[in-house]
C-alpha cells in the first residue's frame, strides 16, 4: 500500500470480523514498511487519533492502523450485550484480516481496556502495549469518578446520548471541553459518533 497523507476525503475501508457479517471501518496510514501500530479509540470520539495519524514524523516511521469500533461511524452496530472481550476479539480479527501478525497496540480510555484484554487473550499479537487514560475500576479514585459520571449514565439510559456525552465530557475533560476538542480535532465533536 503506498504511503498516504491522512485525509477524511478518502473513505475508510471495511473488513469482516466475524462469521455473522459484522465489519469494521479502518484505514492504514504511514510507512508501508513501518512497524505496525493499532490505535483503539475510546468511547466518545472515534476520530481521536486523527491528529496523531497526520503527524509526518509518526507517519514516516510507523504503519498506523486506525479503526472504528463496533457502534461507531460506519462500523457494524453493537449487539447487546457486547463485552470488552468481544471488542478485543474484533481487534484481533481485524489484525488477522490484514495479515498483521504482531503490532504495537495503543488504547485510549475504554480502548485501553480493550487493548489490555487483547494482550491477555492473544499475547502473541501484541508487540507492546500503550495505555492512555484507561478506565481502571479498582483504583482508589474509581468510586469518586463513578459518582461524578452517574448523571451522564442516567441521561444515556434515558436515551439522551448527546446530553450524556456532554455531562461525561464535562467531568472527564472539564467545562471547556468543546473548545479543547475543536482545537485538537476541528469540527469532530459534532460528528463524534457515539455508540447508539
């Protein structure tokens, strides 16, 4: 695959991840002969890795695999229930489909949980593991965080996904999160592709 610059004008490709017809959107950017790095996004901004993929120094050295998890953008919808283990299996299936035997794995937030599960379930495919703000329910601050996001969870359960995202991001990033996200990924908050 030729080296390419990150542009959203290019449509993402799709790959099957199970025998039931589910497929994930993905794109491979950067150096074709570079070391493979799979990027697993968190629960709110499916495009969170777009700025990293656009960095020339990173793209010149690594082969970057960025994908949308189930329930995000044009990837398959999420069946209920859908576990972290199933999401890790999706990532492993995507790597297998692309012929990537081993990769550096980077996970952000809930993507960090998926990355950890992938390392537990298939250590042979994980060359290294980078966890960026993974949700860890057993750390001392977890109960306070759970209490702080309870209103967001209630809004989500009531069907208000936009209100839930707003409430959660106010806790996770701060009241000025929209200006922060717009500076990082211009215009992407409005198209954040929350799990429905």
